C-alpha cells in the first residue's frame, strides 16, 4: 500500500483512481521484487566472475610451486599452490552456473488478481479472455521476462525465494571454504592477505598477520547460510492462496542475504587479488614432510616399486600437477 500511496500523493495524483484498478497490491509488490532480485543476481554474477578471474590469475602464477596437500588436515601428497587455487575457483564457477540458471529461468508474476485468478481483469475487459492474456504478455515482456507463471496464488510461489536464497547460500559456502583455507594458510605463514594499514589500524601485530577480511567474510557467509532456511519455512507455511506471515520475514531474509553476499564477494575479490605467497616457508614445510612421503607405501605416499626411496626432486616432479585452465 505504501507504493500506491506514494504514487497517489506525489508522482501521479491525477491517475489515483486507476492505480489499484483490477489488481491486488501484490501485483505491484511481487512483480517489483522479482525485478529487484533479478538485478541483484546479475550484480552478484558479475562479482563471482571477477572473483573467479582473480583466482585464475593467482593459479596461473603459482601453478608450478609445490606445496603440501592435505587429507584430514594431515600431509598426504604434494600438490601445487596454483592447483589448490583452482579448487576455490571451481567452487565459485559452479555457483556462477547455478546463479545464471536462476537469472535466465526466473518467471514474472504477471497480471493476476487477488487470489491468483484474473476475474477482476476479465470484468474490466468485458470477459474478453484474449485481451487479459495479451495484457499479461505485454506487462511480462515490458520488463524483459521471457514468461510469467501460468498460475499463482495472491503471490508468486514462495518456493522461488527459497531457490534463490539457496543459491546464495551455496555461494556463501564457497566463500567460507576459500576464506577458511586462507586463514589456515596464514597460520602456517605460507599465504596471507595483503597487509593493510590506515585509520582502522594495521592488520599486523609484530610478526603475526591477522586475516581480518577473511574472518569478516566467513562471518557474513555463515549469516547467509543461516538465513537460507527462512524462505523454505515461509513457502511451507503459506495457507491456500497466501498468508501475510511471509511479508515481515521476506523483508529481512531476502535483502539481507543479497547485501551480505555482495559484501562477501567484494572481500573475496580484494583478498584474491592481493594474496601474498611465501615460497621459502612452503618449501620448508615440504622438505620437513618429504622423508615420510618417500618411505610411505600407502595411498598417501607411494614409495619406489623397487623398495628404494626416490629423492626430493623426483617426488616433487611426481606429485606436481598443473591446473587445466582457470
């Protein structure tokens, strides 16, 4: 109703009697929110692409630097710094593909009445079904949607919100994984965020670097993941054609998810573009574990078939892997 009041009072007072003609307020609100969410997803898709590009550049640069690979957070076989970065990039690429699917397949609510029927519009067009269908198509096309929902209640299906926020929660999980890995690597003194100073103070205390941006991103990512259950519960709670308990929840869970995810991805882009690598520390860690890898015959190590342990250079060559593209 705030939308209607705004137009009637300030923007188009001469047409006040026609603003609500034949339509429920959800005709205005729901269609507008679908437009807004589509634009928000496009913005996040651009952020994801930038993050993938930054990690791809990093992976290419460090593709030949051997480092310890881990299972169970225990040294297993060697990988490379660049190869590990392709795992982060791949997670985000999966998310981008999912987000692009949501954008391209998003449907408009279109021209539907209070309970989802078009009875009020039929009365306006003297029961001419073709004119009502034409109006639905015209409004849908005007806002650059390929199609509208064939049927709705008073609102578009609230499952749509659940699908979109689930996609954002998947992005949040990828962000959390990347940032957690950087936090662990920073603790090992192998890779860290670029040190920043300024009004907020240095992010370095003596020889200890604090991965503050990654910590911030993991906190925001967990918030988005936690919000993903709300739209599902809202979709489950809708009675018949609609109940209004969706409104207060939706006004928090939807915009907050988008805002937090936007902040997360900006942090990821910034961190990925400024990662600092310490090859000597990485090399020292590799050398410390090489004797155990050289003498191991299990699946984590791979000793020489003839019982003679290969040298460090042979092991590095054996276990080094280059990423296939970005």
